[in-house]
C-alpha cells in the first residue's frame, strides 16, 4: 500500500473521495496534511486515528471545509465540492465536535432544529423531526425539548449534539472525538448506543479519535495516520490487529493485542449457555429441586417480565427461611450485557461485579442466556489459533513467491 | 455499565431534574425587589415636596423651585441622557462588532487608543473645551457625553463577543450557518449580558455628567445647583442635588431591570 493513498478493499460504493489533499497553515514550513488521497465507502464508520499532531482533525475539517485545503480535491457522491459554497456544503454534512458546542441560549429543540430551519423546513415538519430525534437518542421529547443545555448532564448534551448533527438526515457525518470529554462509563454506553443507532441509519461516518481501543470498537475501517496525515494503514480492525503494516502501526496498536481482539467479538457471536431459572414467587422447595437437578450451584431469579433479579443458591435458601421471597434473598444479578456488547465489555462487567458469568438480556432486558469466563477464554484461544494458521499460510505463500 | 440502560436512564434524569430546580440567578426579582427602589425614591420626593412647601420662599427661590422650571430642567437632563446614550449604542456596538472580526485584528489597538482619549480627558474639561472651540448648548453637550461613554460600551461589546465559547461558533459554522447568522443569532445574543452591563455604566455616567450642561447653556437640573451656589441659596442647591440623585438612581434601576430582562434564557 502506498504511503499516502488509502483505498478501502472490498468496499461498496464510494461516498467521499479525497484526491491529493494538502493543507499548509500560514507561517508554517511543513504541510499539516500532505497529499492525502483516500476513498471512503458508503454507510461505514471510518476512523481516523493517530498520535496527537498527526493531522487527523485537520483532515476531517478539510472534508467540510471548516479548514480550506491548500490544494487537492474533495468529491462527495462523485461531485467535486472543493469549490462549492461551503455553507451549503456543510448543511449536507453532520458535524459533531468534542466540546459539542450546543447553543446555550436556545432550547434543546431549537438546537436540534438549527439546520432544518436554515433549509427552510415547515414548522410542523421540524417539530416532528425534533421529537423523533430525541426519541432516537433515548431522551423523552416531552421532558427535554424545552430545556436549556445547561440543565443537561454531559452524556445528555452529547446525545443532543448527535441528534443535532442528524437533524436534516445528512448522508455523511463528521465526528471529532465525540465521546472524548465524557466519563468512561457514560462513554461506553454512548458508544454502544451509537453503534446500535448506526445499524439502523447506515450513515457514512468519519470519526476522529486518538484512542486505538475506541477505534477498534467503533470502526468498520480504520485509517492509522502518522505525521502530516500520511496513511500508515487503512483496513478493517481485524486485519490491522492481525497484520499490522509496519512497526509504526504495531507500536500504535500497542501490547495486549489479544485483549483488544476481544473488542472485535460481540456477545451475539458466541454461543450462550443456559442456566436454571426461577420466577420470583416460586416456592423454595421447587428451587431446591431445580438446583439438585442441575450441575449449577445457583439459580437465576427472574421477575414477571423475565428480567434478571437475583442469584440464589442452596445456602441462601437455608439462611433466609421458608417465607422469604426469592427476589429479596441471594446476590444481586449484576454483570448484565446485551447481545451487541463486545466480549471486552462483558469481561469488564464480570470483573467489576466479581462474578465469573455475565447475564445476557435482550433490548427489553429479558433474560437470554449466560456468557461465562470459559467462553471468553475459548474465544481468545480460537482467535490466536486462527491467526497462527493465517501467518503460516502467509509464510508459505511468501516462500512460494520467492522460490 | 454496558446495558443497564434502565437504571442509568433514571440516573441521568435525576441529574437533570436536580439542575432544573435550581433557579437561574438574577432573572427574577421578588415583588419587593421590584418595588423597593421606586418606593424609596417616591418617598424622598414627597418628603422634599413637603419640606419646600413648608418654607417661606424668597422670590429668587420661587423662580427656581416651581413645577415648570423643575420639569423643564428634568426634561433637558433626560433628553441629554437618552440622546447621548442612543448615539453611544449606535457607535459603540457596530464598532465593537467590527473590531472583533478576524480581519480587524491589526487595527484594534489603535482604535481603542482613539476611543480612550475621550474617556481620559476629565468630562468637565472636555465640555468647556467644546464650548470654547465650537458652541454652547445641547449639541456640544451630547458630543461630550458620547465621547466620554463610548469606551465602556465598546469595550464591553468586544469582551462580550470574545467570551463566546469558540466551540459554539465552530459548531454553528460546521452546521453551515453563514458568518452573518453566527453573529446575529449566536454571538450577539450571547454577548447581550455583558453589552448591557456596559450600557448601564454609560447611562449612569451620562445622567450624572449631563448635570454639567448647566455650565454651557444646556439647561438640566444642574442649573439649580449652579444657581444655588451662585446666589448662595442652600435650599435651591439641596433640591437640585437631591433631584439629580433621584433621577440617577431611577435610571440605574430601570437599566438594571432591562439588563435582567434582556439576558437570554438558558444562560
């Protein structure tokens, strides 16, 4: 692969094409972005990642011409947009920055309505769209539309920022470290929500981060940039992890690549184990029978909507006495994940809860099955095996070529 | 907490509810907060009225202390204040906008220096100087007041525009707002509280300094004070001084209410 050219292998339609894009800031001896060419396929999350000062943010801002390129061309849907009116261009591209930049003096609804208003939408259509978007990002419109940004938490502001960027339904969104200023727990949740959202909306997203773990988790493809926005490698996360193009990439991914690989597999990709369960309100004797009949040491108590409540074992039953409701004895059912959680998240949940199992629930929080630590272990092992096989094949191919 | 969405959602809601119950500062006064100053000023005026009524007035005093003369003087003072402050706004706000645009960065310091001259000269000196070299009466007085109070409004306009969070402007530009829309819909509204504070300063200075108009034939309540001094009539002097003080406090009170009312919600 050429140093400064990125073409996405096996990609569908090309949404954005950058051709020999360069930017030199006035008074600087070197280009901040040097002769960058890149093809960005439609409907994918493309991550620009690299060390600080590599020009990744500048590169992103060249696309909507917040920073005007010194030379080179930008194509959106095969249309050369290098010289079109930048204000009109930007209304077609969603834009989310780390500081979010909500307008503090207008309501959440007006913040979200910014672009539709500029596009001259009718009032009814705007109102409808605002409510729809608030629902999409998981905020109750009745409760939030008339509030002001300062009344929201950091995570909620971020959601409104995303809703605002999507307001006129742009095909393309630019996101500059959108989850960077948020505490790790909320960030994790927002990342997962965003991935779930992207499954429905299928936007073309250019996503800038300096965090390789975020890149691996969020990206369909990752462009690892070195200084002056030279592309070190542009490929899927899997292939970058398994087959780093050079030492720079390998260094950047860092150690612990096996752990990172856990970010590539999701709970829905592994086989769930079943566990004996009991409805809250079941008699203690029946629970004891259940325990005897299974090889597990505890049963999972579910409420009437099948949502996990408690772990209860024989000892708990004995200690609690016959009258106690199942939902009030035993240990809390922590470490709960949904099918789209990565195995890395799942492992994290287990370690936090100090359980060796994680409970898998569907989107309405109903019990689906169990992932245990052995499953995760097996996954890591089989990934390593697959990788070794691949490397051996590569070597064999190389030998054949050289002989 | 990958998927404990339900519990987290309520958690964040609580945070928001908590924040919503906190009253935004300075937006609403209590009824007493609104009534205190007008009641105080009215009582002072009533007391003053009965005090003057209870006195045997000499013909010199009666000439000055009658409703006609006082109302004319008050009107002159208010006119000077309003006209000069309006001109200050018309000059200082556009100038402040201009001087904060990126292209004007190099001319900002010299421009500020020019406006600084007006404020550096003592107001009485400037007024007398204009009377000597130009004219006496209303117009030179307005010019002197404007020269004296442009700087605080200009400076506050610039500070107000510059303190707008850069990320807010970047987000606005990034969504395709034109530069003009960013100025009128984002920057200016967010600068209003600080511009209003400058305006209040200018009003207060102007209503007080307008009193000096008595020295250059522009009338005003200052004529009572000057007459009181010249004719050695304590009563006229005291009435003039109290009326000026009451007017200044009233103007400041109205400006304070305007300041609170015009502050955009959400700040």
